[in-house]
C-alpha cells in the first residue's frame, strides 16, 4: 500500500531548500496543503494579502496545481484530511511566533492522540531561538553579543538542501480554490503593488542573483542612502519563504570575505534577533520591553498621526518615505528608521500606531521585525 503524507505549506512557499518538503518527498505520495488560519487573517495587512495570493498562485503552478487550499482551524482541518485521505505522516516547517508555536502544540497533542506520525522543522531561521543563550542560560537582549558571541560561535548555519527526488504530488478531495481564500482586496490599491513586484520562488531567485551580481559590492556604505539601489529588496521573498535565509546566506558568502558580505550577513542576523526577542519575550508584542515607558505621556494626536500616514507632515524625507510606502508597499530601511523615530519622538505617538500602519501597508510586514 502506498504511503501518502501531507506537506503543510505555511511561510515556506518554495520547493527548494524546504526541510519539511525534503523529508516528505521520500514517501510515495505527497499531498500539499495550505490553510488560511484565523490568526493569519487577523494578522496580515492588505499589502501582505496581495503578496500571499500571488506567491501561492506561483507555488501552486509549480506543483501542477495540486495544492489543496483550506480556511479555518488547522487542527480541525488536518484531522479531517487524515481521516478522509488515509494519511501516513504529516510534515511542516515551524513559524517562530508565539501564537503559531502554541497552535502547533495543540495540533501535536491531537496527532499523538490519533497515533499519527509527524515531524516539524526549522525552515525560516538560521538559528533556532531556543538554541542561543548566554553562559548563565538566559537570553540575550543586546544584538552585538547575541550575534557575535551567540550565533557565530554556536556554529555556521545549515547548508541549503539539494534534493534530487522527484515529488509525486497527490490530490485531495473537498479543497477550496485559491480565489476562495479572498486574499485580494476589492479596491484598486492592489494594482499599484502588483506593478512594482514579481512574486514567487523564481522571481525571488532572480532578485537574489541581481543583488549578488551588482548591488552588494557597495552595500555597507550604499545602504545608508535611500536614493541609491544598494539594498537587496529580498525581505518580502524571505518573509513568505520564497527563499530561505540559508540560501541567501550561502549565496552571499560565496563571494568571499569582505566588508559588504559581512555587513549584509549581520543584517540577516538582525532579522534573527527580532524573532529571537519575541520568542523569549513574547509580551513585547503588545507591551514595552522597557517597562519604564509604561508611564510615558504620549500625545497620540489623531490629526498628526493621519498626516504622518499620508505623508503630509511637511518634512520632506518623512513624507517621501510614507508616499513610497503607499505607492509600492515598501520603504527603504534607513527611511523606516527615520519615519518611525519621527512618529514616536517628534509626534509623541505610541509605537503601536506605527506598527499597525506598517503592518497594513508593507509587503514584507513581519510580526517580529515590526
């Protein structure tokens, strides 16, 4: 009897260097599924929804249109699929966000009760957050020692997986179509986003090649100038898992040791650090990491916040960044720091206003980075 397994696509929307899919491909049949969960629906902004739709469309094409789409609670949906499709085992890559890990624990408890084998993997970070601790076994709170003493001394990241297996994709009954997920907004703003980006695994690899071939040579100093092209613009591709950070790390490292390579890799380290912090300090998603700010006298003037959102503050660099965000779903990293500082320190508006606006407008909106 053929052994049929599930690969549950999440924020790993790629076929290459996908640890869970790599293991699943060793079985007779692989049933690919994607579940739009209530947490995903409430957490994704409109720009991210647009990106997710097109990324899933490209991924589905690469599987021969075999992905089964669902909407709802993963534990309930996966339980139903296991019962109707005679599933031998299920594979997925972890999402290192507190509520996602908590939901995974509930799913694992149910799978164990059903006596169904499962395996989960790290397909989105270079280092697992739980594996990096100080000598006293407490987590780091400062980036430089975290990256230099913690990450780099703990060992080099996993090398990208090379798979020579041909995946035998299976179909599933009762599935939804991609359009049934209703990810695309009804208004025309999506046309702006779509005109500035190409989504999907192939486009992600092309952008990586372009960055390595041209723009990284001036990265260390050039990244400080918003008018120059010396940034990777890989962030949405990495966020949705069209590329793994391991693929990016080793592609860049293949250029040898120099200041631009080292600096770019340290920026990947900053992404790791953001996920590390919300893993060890989950309260910071809604509370101040420094509790002294709990009593800070925020002004929260609605008119000033709205002028910030629309790029109508009268400060050219701030307004340029906010208009770039509205036009493209993206903002240069240096300008993100400027507009964030302006909102909090000049307008005296609570950081949550910026978090929510960025989450709605950024194609690379990421819970940890935000």
